[in-house]
């Protein structure tokens, strides 16, 4: 099932919901074991410099939490649909890419999304929520070499910023961005169709092109050329700005769909989408 429009306004659209993560059954290629679905709560810390209070955010872990220190784990940063409920299908597929429960998956609801407290008001609040997820994985003994961060559309904001800054408790060495946003002005103008600076109506400012230029580890970009929500040519500039450290084995890959739109997984096909992620994960 397709997710509702990812960016239907320049502001964030979280929604309080009752979580529903059905495991499926053995006839379902992406089924997960019921005892490997964990709804958890994480502390997203305060940031006094940016006037951000602490908040408790909701998260989902798919896998065996006792094995995080030895597993490879995806940190899934979702788009602008109201809660994690809308992303259960890709999350459980990622857990099963290349084999049943091959990977652990941690996914978070940003402040104001799902049952997370507070409101997402800036890239700084999203950064704090990302740090909460990294702190959880760090407390379980996960090494940076076992972490893969996945940013979908809106989720590319904290993902790309942290890839450039590397200020969290675990450094990002592999980053996947699907239909990424690029700058605050583009984010706002694409959403409302008016060519004015985002600063006129929101303080939600970011420049991911500049951030990704600081990131020298590995990157996978997936995008549809006909994406009308996160425009392809803007994302191309983001990809072009990334310069991996090839001498030390870092690399970048891109999967582009000439006729694809914003719902890349849907347009690419689930098997192709999974194969692209697996290829990136094991290289």
C-alpha cells in the first residue's frame, strides 16, 4: 500500500496514533517473529543552546535486542507521514533483506509524530531525536561499522546533517537516502509552489548539500526523475556534492528511475529495492 503524501506542506505533519505492527505469517515473504517486535521509549535530550527541551520519543526495534552488539542494524528515519505505522512494510522488509531477520532495524517517531512527545520544529529537534537512537544503539554495544542509516525524504534531513557533522555517539559510515530533500528554501518552495525564502514563514533551515560535502564515507542514493515532492535535479546536486574517500574503500552508488516518482520503493519494485539495499549493505 502506498503511503499518503510525504510532504503536503512546508510544516511537519505528525499524528498521534495507536501503533499497529502486525508480524504477518509464514506465507508472507516479509513476516517477522512476534517476539522480535519491540515498542520502546527513548530520551531525546534537551539542547539549551537552541532552546530545545527534553522529550520522550517512541521507537520500534525489529530483531533481537540482546544481539545488537553483534548484528548489523539499520536506523530508519521516516518521511513526513504521521507515524511509524505508515512505514511498517519497508521496515519489516529491511529486517528480512537477504534472509529472515538478517538485520536489526531501529525506527523512531520524531517529536510530535506517533506517540512521541513535543513537536518537531527544526532540524535541531530532529537531530536530538537521531541522537537518542544512536545513544540507544551505543548502549547496546553497536559499533559504527555495523550501523547503516536510512533517511527517507524528510528523514534525509537529520541523516545528512549528522553524516556531515558526525557529533553523535556512533559515527555514520554508511548512509542511504531515498528521495532526499536538499535545502529549506527548496523544501518549502516545492511544497507550496511559491518561490519565496522559507525564512519568511518558518525557521526550519537546513542545507544538506553543504553537509553532505563534508561526509567522506559510503552513500547510496535512490530517486525517481519524476518526483514532484523532492525534485530530482536538486537531489542530483546533493549526490554530486558527496566525495567519498575512495583511497580507503569508501564509495557511492545511485539508483535512478527515469519514470519513477516520490514513492521509489513502489515504483522500483520491492525485490529490486531490497536487492539494491542488500548490495550496498554487504559491500
